[in-house]
């Protein structure tokens, strides 16, 4: 019986360890699901609050594709979490069955022991058992034995109570997990209904776009040329600033900024914050990644993005991601503006601003507002184009700012 209790104790420890592994996995899946739901909320709020316009059909289709993509990821995350819960449920049920079998066997053994004890260990029998001792030492040992037997019997009864309570707790946990799974399945069903509605809307937009596909293609190429021209101007501003810094130091080297000790320290601090820099907007959603990529809606077109295109709320400000100095201000077509902020040998650019709060030479702090972001009257979107350079080398801004 002692070995039986040892086995049960080891089994319970295994059970707890196994449950914690499942809980950790499911916790990660739950966090992923919550994050994706928040992203869908951002997509709806930042991309679908403005009234849709026929002129923005291409943008609308891109937005819809992005929402479908995020919703598809959410459905997959929900499915994974539901499957993880199913594994937990099955594991718990098996463990409950095994513990119940062990407990029943233990109760049977304990009942037999109590019955035999009742028959053979009456008060008179215990006295006769002691009086039949051949010596005082034997009588003393028999007394100890009876006390130990009584204590052991009490301990067994208590452990049976503990095991019974443990099984009851597992059954309660099982009920909660089944309830959680049912909730997830319902949520998954709702998401699938929504995605079907989105796909129907997408079909209508695709039909609308096909009628004017060549016009849209021409508009895309025009915008790409405009973006490339802006990028060239920003590159020239940085190159001229590098040349000027070297000329001020009395050197002809033009490989990088001639930095003061303070500027070098600032650059080192900027590098240490890679991956944890704050976003340049309070509430943002990346609607175009950095680098070359296929156009999200029209086949055969590759677009190049020199920075992150981040959608945000109308009336939002662009904010500096780190301490620095305003290196330059560039005026773009339509009166829009770009602000370049220098952080040692790093430059961050905040493009597509309609008004500015800073001027060249101003020292700025992390989180300081630089200007108000332009809102497109046709699409109703407020989008900041955020770029990052190290000297003249372009960087992927998404590897520098906090992950969302």
C-alpha cells in the first residue's frame, strides 16, 4: 500500500508538469489570438471608417485583402488554440480515469484493512496481544506497532481525501476547458461568416477594377516615379549633409558623417535601441512594407517602398522615434512636407506631413510631435511614410521599431 501511494504521488507530479506545458502553449496561442483581434480592430478603424469612393476602388481592394489576410490568420490561431484545448481535455480525461482507478483500488484495500482491524483489534484483543508478550521489551514494541498502525491508517484516510479532492478539481477544470473550447468554436464560426462577406465584397471590387485596369496601372507607375524622385532628393540631402560635416572638420573624406563625441554617443544609443524604438504615431497600422514587393491587387506589377507606410487616425501627429536634431525639411508636391531628423549617423524621415511644428536645427526629444500627417481627401486615409537611413544606406524600419 505504501508503494501504491508512492506511485500516485509520482503520477500527480507528472500530471501537474504535463498540464503546465499545455497551459504555456495555450497561453501563447491565446496571446496571438488577442493580438490578431486587436489588429482587425485597427484595420476596421483606420481603413474602413471613411466613406468609400469609386476613385479609391484599388485602395479599397487592398484594404479588404489586408483585412481578409488578418482574419484568415485569426481563424487559424483560433483553430490551433481549440485543438490545444482538445489535447488538454483528452489528457485530463485520461488522467482522471487513471486516478479514479487507483483511488478505487486504494479505497478497497483501505476498507479491507479497516474491516480486519475491527474484527481482530477490539480493546480486549489488544490487551491480550500485549499480555501474551514474553518480555517487557516485546510488550513495548507491540505497543509501538499498534500506535504506528493506527497512525498509518489515519494517514491513509487523509490521503484518500486529498486524492478525491484532486480528482474533483480536475473534473472542474475539464468543464471549464470544454466551455472555453465551445466559446472558441463559436468565435471561429463568426469569423468565417465575416470572411465570406468580405470575399463577396472583394468580388465586386475586382469586377469594378477590371473595367479600368489600365488606368489604375498607369496611376501606380506614376506614383512609383513620384516616390522614387522623393527618395532621390532625400538621398541627396543626406549626401550633402555628410559632405558638409566633413568640410567643417577640414577633411575631404566623404564616407560618412564626421561626428563629434556627443554625436557618436547618440548614434551608439540609437543602435542599442534597435527593435524597441517607439512607433512614429500613437496608433498605427502598416499598410505597405519596406522594400520591393508585388502589388497587392494588380498582377505583374512590382512596387518599391523606401519606408513603412503607416495608416493612423485623422489629425494625428508624426512623432520623433528618438532624440536628435532636425537636419532638413523637404517640401513635396501638393504642399506636403518631409522632416529629416539626425541621430548621430542615423537619419529618420517623416514623410507626408501637411503642417510642421519644427524647423531646421531644432533639437527634438523622443516622442516629440514634428508635424500633422496629411489626410487624403479621396481615400480618407491618413498615412505616414516612415524611412530610416544609416549614413546613405537605407534600413528596414520594421526591424527598428517595437513589434506589434
